[in-house]
């Protein structure tokens, strides 16, 4: 019974992570950029991204703990997501902001592109976790 609860909780938490990352990256940020003047949109996105990355770290760690009993593979992927989000939040995000502030457009494009690739890789990885747990 307890194993079933852990399994279902791992699947639901991983699904929350998948949906949250997909919604934030594909919908929320794009919506802000289209709906607000550029300066206001950038300011709001700068405030939102640290919380987004914190959500990814905490949710992936909780999902990893819940998945440990069901799938060491899935738990490992979820831990890797949490760990790789730390430098993304603490190093890459401030570098993106600094490139924007100093008007280094090429540097911004490279760093932002890297953050997009990381986020897409995380979303795809969680998709594999969900498939693994559901299988």
C-alpha cells in the first residue's frame, strides 16, 4: 500500500514538474513579453525566474525521493535535474542579466540560448521519467 502511494506521488509530482516547466517556459514568459512594454516585461521576468528555478529544484528533489522506491533510473534523472538547475539559477541567470544590462547582445543570445537548451533538456528528461514511472 505504502509503495503504491509513493509510486503515485512520484508520478504526480513528476507530472507537476513537467507541466510547470512547460507552462512557464512556453506560455508565461512569452505572454509577458507580448503583453507588457519591454522594460516592464523584462523586470517581471527577472523577478519570476529565480522562483521558477527554485520550483524546479525543489519539485525535482521531492519527485526523486518519491521515485526512489519505484525507479532508481527516474530518481537519478530527477536529482540530475535539481543539481543542474543550481548553476543555471546561480551563475547562468545572473550572467544573462548582466549581458542584458551591459547591452552585450551577442553574449545575451548565447547565454539565453544555453538556458533554453537546458530547460528543454529538463522538460524532455522529465518526460522520460513520466514514461518510465508509468510503464
